[in-house]
C-alpha cells in the first residue's frame, strides 16, 4: 500500500534531485537540505515523490508529519551483534585486557541459539533507535543472517577471519569455509537486502598469508572487505616493530585494500596512512563512544575528511559502548573532533549527520540506493518526534538532530517501504519473547 507523509519536515543530504529553488522552501544547511511542510510519497519499496504540493488522487496510508522530522534511516557501519550478550559484562578495562582476559573466554560459551537471541535483541534496539541498515563482523554468521532476514532490516554481514599460526591454507580453514558458505547461501538475499563481505579481523590477529588469501577470494567474488585498523596505540606500534610499517601500509601492500573496503576505528593512523586510505578509497568507520570508553583515543576525523576519505559511523559492539543508539554516536563524533582539535568548528552538525546516513551508505556499497531522501531511492526512512521538551525550540533542525535528539525520539522505522516499527510497536520481532530468552541466556556468563 502506498504511504504518504504529510506536512513533514524533511532533512537529508542535498542531492540534485531534491535541490530546488528557494520558492519551494528548501534551505541549505551546509551539506544538509531541509524542507518544511513537505509531502513524501512512498510507493512499493521506493520514494516516488518529494515536494511542497500534495499528490492528487492519493489512495493509501497517510502519516501526519506535523511537528515531526523525516530523515534517512541511520546506518550503523560497524557492529558485532551477538556481543549484546556482554553488555556491562567487563567494563572499565583497556582494550587488550578487556578482549583477551574477559571477552574471548566468554565468547567460547556462546552457542548458535544464544547468538540468535542476542542478535534479535541487538536488532530490536537498533530498529527502535532509528537504524535501518547495519554492517556486522563476527561469527555465527549464518545465524545472524537468518535473524536479519526475519527482522526486515538491511545488513552487510561478514565472517571475521583470525589465524595466529604461520601455516595458513584458505581451503582448509574452517573460518574461511564459513565465509564461502555464507556467500553461497546469503549474498544478495532479498534483492540485496543482505550482502556478504569478506573480513580480516585485524593485522594483529592474522598474518600475510591470511591477508593475501582472503583478499584474493574477495576479489574473485566481487566482495567488499572489512577490517579493524589501528584501534590502539599498542596495536599500531607493535605492527611497526614487526613489519617496519603501519597496519594500513602493510595491509595495503598485501592487497587488502585492492577491493572496496571499510576500516573500523583508525584511531592511530598517521598522515601517510590517511593518504593510503584516500588513494585506495577505503571508508573509515568512526566509533567514537567505544574508542573513548576503552581509552583507545580519538580518531583524526578532520584530517580524514580534508584528505577526501569517506567517514561513516558505527557503535561497535555494545560490550564496549554500551548501546546501539546512533544518535549518541553522531553527537560524540562532532564533540570528539572538537576536543581533539580544540576547534569548535571541527565536524559541524551537518557533517556528523552525513556520516551516519550517506557516509554509511557509501561504506556499505549502497550509494545511490539509500542514505538520502531522494526520488527513486529505497524508502529507508525514520520519523523523529520533535514535540519532545528537549527538542524545543528548534532554531536549527539539523543542530537539534545532532546535539539534542535521542534514539528514543524515533517513532517510526521504515525499510524499503515496509514499516517495521511504529509508536513503540515492533512489527517483525516478538520483543517480549526476546527479552525473556535473553535474560535466561545471559545467566551462563554470570
């Protein structure tokens, strides 16, 4: 059934298709466009009309947009969904202690069943707070794909490859085997709603034979690549000691960035690394909340943007965050850049919002599909209630979205024209069942 948003304020990255003259009411907020009292028509999976005039002879569902903002769905470009199991499990440690002393041992207790429950819980939290597409790097990837398929959300899913021994064979490696099966069974599911990507967990959890083999496989199948990169100072410096090069430089030398790639964190990259990322068209996924919580540092985002690097945003796993609220991530992306540079103009509100929308779409290889409100694009849309006390007054809609809005302000989530969440009701997930099962499953980690 067609859906018409009436008298709504539209906020999106500016594109040629929605950039009108002043007479239509559009106002350019830096890189963001704002149209007040607009009408947006969704037919099937696509946005078919955006304008100031109501479509004639409309028959379908009408959604009152007064005192509400319609914007592109948020794209969480770096997650570990089943790690929802470890929310608050081991807080206030540095990354290496947290990972090796607590998380790795706890992950050994995960099963496919518990991974499914915690994936459902993660997706529910994302949907309710405005995420319409996610990028995941983990294991139990078949289970994750199944839960994503049921939920209606979009996802780029990878099976992270780790390997510590020197003698590596892609064809006999169980992790690589899972990746191959994942590609065969899930890549392109539901006309590309689910996409599978290759993944090298990180430089410090693998070796050159892994990098070459996984990169060659990705190239042969036309897959994108995911990797953790220079998250901590110790990781970065140990790589230089071992290879005489930074993680970005050594992975580039072994072909990891010869396929379209996204690199999570990049906290300790130097200017030469940034130039490599720009030249190789690698998207950086900035995870400011997780990086600050683990005291890993603050990524040099302004330098990346200046060099022309596409920057997206991710929450990381909630085990190190501890939520999937992308609005918190958007705000922190702007504030962290200001603190790092001591420049209040660093990463303006519009730039932070673009990172979470069109920047995320580019990182997922979905540029032209979603990330903007544009005629012909997928109707991946969220509706924000601007009648909340903390969003009044709204002198600047974009500023309010970045510095004042919360995930709990989301009152509707639509993916490809299908409403999957509305006014607190989940339409694809039995939340009460998920909560009961999650509480029960969490007992094994206590």
